[in-house]
C-alpha cells in the first residue's frame, strides 16, 4: 500500500464507524492523524474499530448542522462518508435525501466557512446506471436508477458547485462494490460477498438473483482506503472525480466459485428473482484517471481479497 503520512493532521471522518469508514479511521490513525469520528451508528458500530486505535468519537448525525459546523471547524481534512446505503435509501427516500444530500451540504457549508484544506466525498459507481461503454470512464453519462444513486450524484454536484463557486478544495471518489474485513454478514445491509460467505460456512444454498452472469468491479477495502487517503493528500486531486475500482469484471457465479473453493466445498446456489434495486447487468470501471494522476493502482486481486475476507470471517468465530 501507499506510504501515507498524516502526522499532525486533524482528520474528521463522517460515518467513520461504518464498514469502509472504520477502515479509513484505522488507517488514518496509524498514518499519524488525529482523527475524530462522527457517526449516528445507524449501520455503523464502534466494534468495527480495533481497540488499540486511539481516536475521538462523537455520536451524532451529519444532519445536525450545528454539530457538523463545530467539528469541521476543528479539522484540517474531512473524509465525508456518512450516508444511508442503497437498501435503506430505497425503503425511505426522504431519509436518504436528508442524510445523503442535506448532510453533504452541511459539511460543505462548514468547509466553506472555515477553510478546510481538503474534503474527499465518497460517491458510488451506481450513478452510472447501465453504461453504454465498458469499462466505464468518468465522462460516461450518469443514469440514476435508485434514490441512493440520485442522492450520491447530487452530493457530487454540490461538491463541484462549491469548488467552482467558492473554491472549496473537494475531491469525489466513486466506489465500486467495496468488500473485505469488517463487512459483517449479520448486518442486514451487508453486500453479496458477506452473504455468500455466511451461507457457504453454514451449508446453506447461496441465493443468486437472476442467472448470476451480471458483473461487478469488486474492490478490496484496503485498496479503497488507500486511494481515498491518497486523494485526500494529493494536490492533483482537487476539483476532480475519480473512479475507484480495479478495472476487472467478475460475474456473481465466478465470485461464488472462488468462495466455494476457499471453503473447499461444493456449492449449488438457489437462483431467485432479479433484484429490485441496483439491477445493473454489467459494471467495471476504467481507473486510468486515478492511476495516471495520483499514481494509485489496486494491489489486492480478487482471489487474495476474498481469501483475506474469509480468513477474517473465520477468525471471528474462534
């Protein structure tokens, strides 16, 4: 991974107790940062953060304008990750709007007022919908199929507007199907990889929506964290949107086959109806922009990332 130095930097991580957020929190602390986490613990948990990691925790919501203003005022850098995920957003679009859009506006308003050195806003590859060309470049037209993708794109647009109108130094990264340790299968909002792992371990037929030939660009969490913090520190990232993935396309069937081999089991999935959310046939990102501009590229391949994820899952059972 990249050798990051955050010594003496004050970093605010919104949503820093979530799956990816907790990994960002730990990496930033170990890189020398003084980290403050704000999280409402709706889907996050303080159990996600290792006991030896020293940070300040504030329980609260990005919807709380006064709270966020005070926390941003104390920070040098902000990694804005707090959001309602795609499942919650679909069930409650108004809450999605208030958190994902309103919360982002609160962060940006405070950053404009207090002169933050850099904000990284974590967006999503879901903003592309069904792309016209594979792999997907950042210039691809957006097509929002869910309230979640609407709100994430709105957050991006607010970031761009505050950069162009007020000079707020902001960067957006579009995550693609991040997976890895701390993605708890007991969390009802976890992704397909965690669900498959738990099913295989318990000798339950994993459920595949549709034929299983739909593809995604699965990104190991350490790579996502590395890219996020690289963007936070690099002056070349300012005012830019980056795809954050691997450039590798994997079908759901291939994913299941790798996991089954890691457990040494024969697995027969149960095919069920297509999903009613994120029902995209193919997704793989072109990552040339972040590779060339920030000199970042993923280090963990699919098989190795899944091996580490399974190892983490099994270690928790001991």
